[in-house]
């Protein structure tokens, strides 16, 4: 009995033991997988952190480089301006031109960054100006006094650019039919926004000097409006061309009908002449077939005979 009970107990516990072993194995595997996933996540987070630090360093290096070199600032501003133009829907070298070079009435060489072509042979001039140094000081300021001082420098920098741009007189470019104002592009949107908020008269100051200040957002809206105007202008031109070609097609169609009528009249005359000739050949007194057959019956030597249908009609 004891041996039997022990065997039954063993038979009962063996499957349970196997299940416990399987469970332990799965727990270990899950733990190891979780540990590996955590390690992978840590690696990815570390990479992300390193990338963020690298980008931050690159941004700081770029800011430092731009602050130290006004020419690089200008080049960077022109790159941003070109990116806005690429998103505007306007066609390069057809509806806008980069680095346009022209002469003023006094013979001075002028090189605006961009000339926008408008319908009816009108043009719009855009020039990029970067005000970065004072704005970065404003962004990094830790006290209200530092912020106020940096903002004053920032506004002074923008006004200086306005004055310089106003003195270039781009509206006097020969071959350019431009309004008497120019768009001054500030490529840093926040720098534009804080300046306008700090000085509500900034736009008026610029407008009095025939300059309109624009940011990437406001310029893009303006350029897309111009692109829409071009679209409707081309549709209008196409409609005029369709009307012109339609008129030519109609005139050609009338000429074709007249020619066709003339051909029909000619065919009717030819048919009538054919019928008259056929009568002379086959019917009436002294028709040609009768006379020819009479000659043949008199002994005229021939090598050919008339077609049977002519003989039948004669009968």
C-alpha cells in the first residue's frame, strides 16, 4: 500500500514539478529579456542624449560663429530667405530671381537679394537683414535690466538695417518696375516678434523710410498670395489664348465649309456633264454606239468589241 501510495504521489507531483520548472524558466527568460530591453533602452536614451548635446553644441557653435562674423550672418539669412521662396509656390528664374544685379539711374550697381516678378511687368524687391547679436543677448539675459538693455540694442540694430536699406533706393533700379518700398526680411521669427511687441511704432518707423519689415511667416503668406495671383493670371492668359484659337478655328471651319460646297457644286456639274455625254454615247438618234456598230456590220475590220452592257442598253 505504501509503495502504491508513493507511486501515486509521484505520478501526481511530477506534472506539477514540470510546470513549476517551466514557469521558473519563463520567469528567468522574461527577466533576462526585460533586462536586455532596459539595457537597449538605456543605450538608445544615451544616444538620444548625446545627439541632443551635439545639436545643442552645434547650435551654440553656429550662434557663436554667426555673432562673430556679420558676413556669415548675411549668408545664413539669405539661405533662410531662399527656403521660404522654395515653399512659396513661385517658380525660380521665372517668377523670382536671386542675387539680381542692376544699375541705378546714376550708374551705381545694386544687388538686392531677391526680385519678385509680378503680373503686368511689376516687381517687388526683398533684402535679408540679420539682427542676431543683440537678440541672443536678450534671450540669455537673466535680469529685467539686462533684457531691457539688450532689447534696446536689438531695436537699434533693426532700425539701423531699415535706414541702410532705405538709402539703397532699390526702387530706382533700371528695368525694374517696383513700388517705392522694399521688403526687409528678418529670418529669425522670435527676433521679429519680440521687436514688434517691444516697439509698436517699429512698422511706422520703417514705412516712413519706404521699408516693410517681414518675417518668415508673413513673407511666406505674401509670396503665396503672389503665387495665387500668378496662377489666376496664367489661367486668364490661357482663356484669352483659347478664345483666340477658337476664333481662328471657327474661321478655318467656315472656309472649309465654303470649299466643301464648291467641291459639291463641281461634282454636280461633272455628274450632269457625264450624263449628257452618256446620252450621246448610248441613246437618241445617231448615238455613237449605233453608228459604230453600223460601221462594223459594213465590214470594218476591228480587233475589239464593245462591252456587253453597252450592247444590251442599245437593244
